[in-house]
C-alpha cells in the first residue's frame, strides 16, 4: 500500500531546541537504529561492514525519521482537502541526499556523534553516496531546489519525472577530449526510494483511432494503441527545512507489459524473445538520448509522453478518488510544466477528459487551460522543441487529431481578432509549415496554459519580443516573470558550513530561516575583523578544492591565488571560449612582463558538452591543451594555472562554489534565461564578472555597480550587431591582444601534434561570430584587469564580497516558490520564520 493509503495520525514533528539530555538520548537512539539497520536491512556485522554498508544503514535509519513526517504531511493534505501542485520536469538534479536530509531534519550533529561512537566518520560516508545525475544542469537543479522549497513552505506538492537507469553521462577526459560513459548511480541500489509496484499505468504508443457511434449522430474517438508500456512508480520523500513538511518526488520506470515472449524463447529465439522488453525499458534507460537520428528522435518523444501520461493518470486518479469529479480539477490541482519537455500534457489532458471522462470539448479546454501553467527556460528558437508531423502521427495518432483541432479553433479565433494578418497566423500556428511540417511544442504549451513565465526579469521581457512576441500580442495577460532562486539549505548550510556559522554569529540565527536577515551583514561589510574571518573561511575552502585538484589531476595550485571559476554546461553561447582566449592573452602578457605585480590566478573550468556537440567538445579540448602548455611553463610558475575538472555534478559543485573568488557569467547577452550558478557563488561571497544577461541584471541591482564586474554588449546591441552582419574582422584588427591570440590558436601553438585542430573555431570567430566573442573580448579583458586591481586591494575586495553575500537573500527559491504559489497556483504557504 502507498503512504497515502496506509498513513496514520501522528503528532507534528518537533522543531524546538532540545535540552542536552534529550540530545544525548537522540544520539543513543540513532546509534541503536543504525546498528539495527546494518544488521537487519543490510545484513552485515559491524566488524565486517564497509563504508558502503554503514552508509546504507545510516540512510535507512534517517529515512525512518522522514517517513513518520511524510505520513503526517500526506494525511494532513487529504484531511484538509488541500490543493496540490504537480511539478512535471524531465530532469531532477537532486544529487546526494544524506546531508540534505540530515540538514533539513536538524540531525547532522546527532548523527555525526552517533556514528563517531561507532568509529564511523560521517564525512567519509558522504563520499560513498552516488550522485543522482538525473539532470543536465540548471534546469534539473532548479527543479530540485523548487522541490525543497515547496516542502519548506508546506505546499502540498508532487514532483514527477523519469527514474533513469543512467542519468547524464559520466564525463572522462582522455588526452584532453571528452568521452562519455554510462552513469551507474543505481548499481548498488537507492536507499531513499520506495518502489510502488501497485502504482502502475499503461502508456500507449502508435496504433489507430476509430470513430465509434455512441448514440444519435454523436461519435466517440477511440484510440487503439499498437503498443503498451507499463509505468512503475518509485517515490522519494523530499523533506523541507526543519522537517515541518515532506513531499513526494515520484519517478517513473518503464517496463514491458510482457517482459518475455515465451513462445519465441522456447523456439530458440532467445534474443528476439526479449525485444519488446528492451524497446520498452529503453524509455527510462538514459537521460537525453541523442536525437541526431530518427530512432533517437522517436525515443526522446516516447520519453516525454511516457512520463507525462503516467503523471496525468496518477494525479487525475488521486483527484477523482479524493474529490469525486474531474471537473473540479482546476480548483484542486495546478500542473506546472518545467520547459517544453512535458508540453504534450496539453493534448494528453484533453484526450483523457474527452475520451475517458466524456467531457465536452469546450469544458475540457477550460479545465485544461485553468489547470496547466508553463515555465519557459530559453530564448533560443531551436530549443523550443518541435516534432515532425509524420512522427507524431505515427507515435501519438489521437494526440495529433486533438492538436489539429486545437489549432483550427485557435487559428479561427485569431483570424477574427486580427483579420488579414496571415503572418501572425503562421507565427502562432501549432504547425510549422516551412522546411517540413512540424508540431511546435512551445506554442502548444503556451496556448494550453493560463500562465506563462520567464525565469529572470530580462528573460521575461525578451520573451515578449522574441520567441513569443506574437502570442504576447494576443494574450498579454498570460505572461509574467518569476526570477529563479536557489535553496540556501543546500548551497550555504551544507556546502559552506564555516561561512554559515560565521553568518549566524554575525547576523543572528534567524538567517537559517529568513535569508533576508543576511542584509544585516551589509552594515558590517567594511569591518576589517569581518574581512579576516571571511578570508579565513575562504582559505579553508580553497585548500579543500586545491587538494581535490591535486588528487584528481595531479596539478598543484596556490590557495592564495584568485580562484576564477566557470562551471556550467559547455555551450558556445555560454562562451567558455571567451574565457580560454583571455587566458591565453593573460599568459602571453605574463610571459612578456614577468616582473609586473600580477594577481596570481587559478582558472577553473568544469562542465559537460552534449555528446553530439562537436564545437563544444572542441572547446573542452582547447581548454585542456591550453592548461597543459600553461601549467608546464616555469615562466608563470604560481602566477597562472588552468584546470579543467571532469565530470561536473552537484557534489563537485558543492566543493568548487565555496572556494570561488570570481564567478564567470559571460554568456552572450540575451541568450541566458537566468542562471543559478551566479546566485550560488555570489551567496558564498564570490564576485561576478558577467554580461547584462539573465539574472546578472538583477544581481547587479541588488549588490550595486561597484560590487560586480559588468562588460560587453547589451542584449539590444547584440541584436543590432547581428542585424548589421557578424563578420568581425574589424573587431579583431582593432584589438591589441585578440589577433595574436587567434593566430596562436590557429597556428597550432596549443596543438603541435595537429596544427589545424582549432581552425574551425578560429574560422567561425573571424567570419561568422554568432555568439559575438570577438567584439566583447576587449571589454572582457578590461573587466578582468579591474578584477586584478580590486583583488590587490584587500579591504576593497572583502567589502565587495560581504556586500554580495548580504544582498543574496532575495534570490532564495523560497521567495520564487512563494511567488508561484501566490500568482499562479493560488495555494497558501507557510512562512519559514
């Protein structure tokens, strides 16, 4: 039975501070619980237990503490008839959960003491836990932060996604090149999840649609899928701050309805007998399979429909069981689409309402529109998914019928409101007619939602003038902004406990509940004693990162140097290439003038390139080739080091971010929707160097112009520059440094084994610089020299660092989720303070 069914009445979890004797009792109780779990759940004797065994026992004992609260939260939601939020996301980059759970339960020191009594080091166990890489980067990590905040604010919520057997690939760097290997996070099991074999839904694909007479002239469309795949639920409890509320992350695993064709097996076709199982289970096998082939495209579409359909069936079943009538769905449920991946929900919800619940079209559309809302995460038109019409008609024939009818009614409405504007009709159509007919999933998500939000102020404004400008003409009231946020519990309390302790000492314990209390730090920002304490914390974190760099890469770096960090997905618009080119220019300048008082730097890169993205992988290779040359040159010694840390994930970020001095947020203006790494590093006291892009704009407003390094073209200037042509020979010729750098790269200085290796990169910059690296180069160089100057002014640097931390409270995901709850979902929240 599920937690929902078997839940029982329990007292609310205690949140008050315990007396010393009570704390001692807790240590003893948890120690006993761990030994019991080690014996009866793991099946090991303490004398023979490995670190992994102790980790499992600790996780199971911790999970028991969560389950009591989970049951209580679920029962309260049912008894109060509360409205639920359903967050649909193809990614949940949750990372390791042990410290996350212990922090939110306020059990970290209790567990540390209990394990210490057993001779077990909790921090060592932390490294044993696999990193659940169920996301690509910012999108998936945002979903994880939002789940934490929804639980913290006691919003009744479910997260829905896919339980990938292998998340985003494990990145290995061999001879400077990225290579991809499967991520095997489930190889030793997952102690945090509960399999729900009784919660399964059949998800159909292909087949045909039959019009069946149901009386009079009325006909009903009946879909006969050619294939059925079972979606099996796995639940992970997500505990909020201080354990006040626990929500559910429900991930779906794909299973064949008939895993073995026994007739084929008995006839000797042992491989063919498993074909259906392999095809079905491929759906939940890998996050983001390459869609470079028709088979890859179909698998990606099947993934998206699979988890969306299972989630809708699940939430409608829950709603009908509780409230009796599907017509009240908008009053008791809000479905949030995290990007376009689950946008097929619009057609699927219509199908379920019409075909399975006999709701008339107009009422079904009203229910759908009032229930669904959509978050857009990109301004890149190519990132708004489209699917070939023939593929959709073959894989989801009934949905294509519904999409055609939605589109016909929509176009008729627009034609009446804007007569004679054929260009508008073409732009807002759900079907793209040029270059092969395709279904525009972004348009479907917009049309089927009552609210469409961007994720930063600039991004939301640009949506109105770029990707959804014509929809904005028709439905201006639907568009709004919800600037992203981060959960401070993860990125401050857990990742940087030394800084957290200092902030509690300086600002008071209320900072643990109210990020706005960080503002108190601003009044003390110029205090030299505070500077010493902040510098000591940073030094401690930099020593830890230096040790990790040495252990993983055999590179020794100076913890006293400025740690200049760019950690994010490798993409041309994020412009790691700009950073690498400036690194080369700096290297040349240091060699030319070694006696100058340079600010020592460690350039730290980390991130993964999509497996099929050749240019991004070439940038990774260049970064590693530059690192090899620079790090082997005794001329620059400790003045400059270049590091590329492979296999970037949440756990690695938790080490890098607290050690960062400078945060690189240098995307081409108008192309980064928001960013959250910028918030995490600024919270931990790093200064930002960046363009006026995404949430950088709002960070600048909060920290002030003197405490951030802004450079480069604005979004409008980028648009104007592209309109005028993007052959940047003039910009290169005018730069004192850039021409020499490009000549060195193109000439094979960093690739003597293959002199033409980087010719494609350099040719693109010289003749088709779409991401405008070259016109921004000199501005970036000058901003970096301002960084040098402030770094050499110790009081100025640490004052700016303190001001950054003090003004990051607004960027809490609790604030973001409160805005979603108030403006979009219309659900109450519990104040955290």
